[in-house]
């Protein structure tokens, strides 16, 4: 019986350690901020699989297709509000809105991990660039890629946008 208690104690200690570590990482993610623009573009992804970005096609591991707009230029006036609406409908919180840039966050229900979601409008090129990245950790179980896909699908459904690569 005492051997069983020792094994149970070791497993319990291990689980508590993991839970505390995850809680600390979640708290750390809340103290950081979005990387923002870098020379007028979204920041490149770090060398970790927990980030996707449409800005750098040569970064194959992190690349996702941007949204190409087929709207006439006169319809761009509502575009920023439409993008914000979709982010908020998905549960994101807008933190910064500046010129043609939007920074938002998504927070996980468990441990409160914060992920950054950024949008850069290239109105001259009729492109919406997107970036979604975890603030801490290494992997993300594909969450950021799924978030971009969900954003594109919701934007398409809500504002009648179509793209072959949704």
C-alpha cells in the first residue's frame, strides 16, 4: 500500500508542477504585447511553429495566403470596421487601431494564454495581410492556422468575399 501511495504522490507532484508551469506561462503571455509593424509590414514569425503570417511568402513553414480584395476602391471605407467586426465576433479583443493596422488578442479559456492577431491593410495592392501568433511557448496545436482560416471563412460569409484558398 505504501508503494502505491508513493507512486500516487509522484504523479500528483508531477501534475501540480505542470499545472503551475502552464499557469505561469499563461500569466507571462498577458504581460507582452503584439509585435506590431516592422518597416510597414507585419513582423516575421519567429522560428517556432506557433505563428502564421501572410506577409512573407518565402517563409514556407509560416506562410498563409492573404486575402485579395476584388472590391472597388470606394468600398474600402467600411473595410476596417468589417474586419474589426469579424475579429470581435470570433471572440477577439481589439487593442490597437492605427492607420491601416489592427492589433487584437485572443485569450484561451484555460490558463489564459494570449495569442496576437494582427491585420495590415495594403489598400494600394488590394490585399489584407494577416498574422496570428502565440506569445509564449513553442507549439500551438495548429490553433493560429485554424484562427486565420476561421477568420477568412467568417469574413467571406458575412461580407460575401470569395477566395479559392479559404
